[in-house]
C-alpha cells in the first residue's frame, strides 16, 4: 500500500508517534511518503545545520520525507498561528504532487496541523483520510488566541468528513463524536512510545549523581512545564513533605522561569531542576527516579489526553504518580502501576508523595512491572500499528469495519 503521512513534527524533532509509525509501516512492506516541516521543536527555532528551502526530500527504502518551509517560531499566539497558516499553504502546494497516487492519507492530527489537513484534503480530493487524533480541542480555542474559533470549526469539519478516526484515549472517542465524527468510524488506538529509547535500563552512576536524592524517594517529571501541567501544584506538594522526598523537574517550557522563582522565593530545598536532555538519555533518567509524575490541569478537554510521559514510563517499568483526572489516572489505577490523586490539589498530591516514600522497593518494582505489562499488551508500537494498518486497509478498500468493543 502507498501511504501518505501529514505531520507538523517529525524526527529529528521529538515526535515519536509519527516517526515510529512511518518506520513500522515501511518495515511491513508499505511505501510511505511523509509531508512535514523543517525541524524547529522544541525551542521554536530551526535546528542547527538545517536551512529552510522549498524543495527538500530525503529518501530511503520505501520512505520519502518531503519538508516544506514554514514560519518557525512559537513564542507568541500570533507566531503560532503564522506557523500553522504558512505550513498549511506550503503543504497544500507541495502535497498536490508529492502525495498524488497514495492509497490513503494518515493525518497525525494535532491542533497545529488542522489547517494544513483541511487544505491538503481539498488538494487531494478522493484520497481517503485517516485522522489520528491527539487533541480534539485546540488550545487557541480554549484560550481565545487568534484563529482559535476558526481552527476549532475546521477541526470539526475534518472529523465529520474523515473516512476513519483513531483516538488516543477512551474519553476522546466521546469527545470526537460530540465534535462531529461518525461513531462507526472511530477506533481507539492508545499511544505508544519509541521502544528503542524507552525500555528498562540500569541508571548510570552519572545520572544517579545528577538526580541525587540523598536516600530519599525521588519523583521526577520529564515532560513539558507549561500551562497544561501547572506544576506549581507539585512544587507546593513537595514543599509540604521536605524530609520524605525530592521532586526533580527535568523538562522545560514556558512556565519554567516562574517555577524557578517560586522555588527560590519559598526556599524549597527538595525541588531541583535538570536541564532538558536528549531523548536518547531519558530512559537513564527514568531509571534513576523512583516514580514519574504525570500532571495535567483539571480541565474537561484534558481528561481524554494521554501525555507522552505515561506510555514512556510504562514502557520503562517506572511507577507513576498521576495528578490528573480522566483517562491518565484510570490507566494507572487499572494497571496498578502507581498512585493517583485529583489534579491541581496540592494537599492530595503531598499525601501521594508521602505515601510513595513509604512504599518499599519490592512493591515499587511490582508497580513498574505491571505498567510494562499493560504497555506491551495495550499500548505497544506493534499493537498500535496493527490497528492503524487495519484501518488503512479498510478506508483504502472503501468499506467500514464493525464497531470496536474497546
């Protein structure tokens, strides 16, 4: 089968899902053509050694990647909108020829790619589309950023018109249906991670020294530090149990400077920051911590979002503390792979931190192993691509499948 993939981010950016999807489809004998932009995430600047230009393609056996220029900055709402608009224009112009003749198009659907997906669908009229949805509600719509309402309306149109919709969490299935998707075309495909990176390892001495802990329980957060996480809650919780545990923040994001100021102003001694590491180093960090913290704000649209840190932690056999509502907490509880508490409740999270520190090493190992078993059974690359591949065959053949019981 000839498969097109539209994605806003692609390796060498930390875009595990589209990158591994393309590689796995190629490994299964499909021809894959990826349409994306030049790498600029994280940081909002084109990666060193790269230069944007109109015609840039790389080819390997059965995999071709076409990169198109875009406004590569996300430092403000208007800059983010400009990036989405320029990518949509370039993707439609290049995609008309580059993706001509594909049997089906997979859209790695994030809010940033919504406008491009709509433009490309018009340019490739007649090509069946599989939306692989990661987020049903654009942040711009929720925050009132420029173009937010328009982007949300376009996304609803895409959901109504898609030949198939893959959602990354059980609750997102209902959200997609409410937004306009045909329920008979919606399937659950839990997110996987890059299993070459995220796997059980022994922590190196250097990372043990970096993470520290002085014998106390170490809880680590390695994802984004932004408005969706509101990690001020975690800092307050850690400050309440200074003799029991250490909180290590190893991610980065817009909220990081403010959190550093809070830690300094409050004199919190058991919260430390570690500079963002390359993806290849993350499994080492996960292994050096006793728990991974998965935190999301208490917002309805986040209850059906599975952060990338969750499958990564499960795959690494690392126990999880989920300070979240909806699917992330349910997945941790169902797998018995850690602890959970309501989001944005520092007292409840402090209680979880205290309890986590009392759990012995053998019990923590059992939590981690149960998480890895749940990952391999329900969330692995093989399981996810099996489902995507079946959906691609179905839409290419122009037929619907029976409703999925999951």
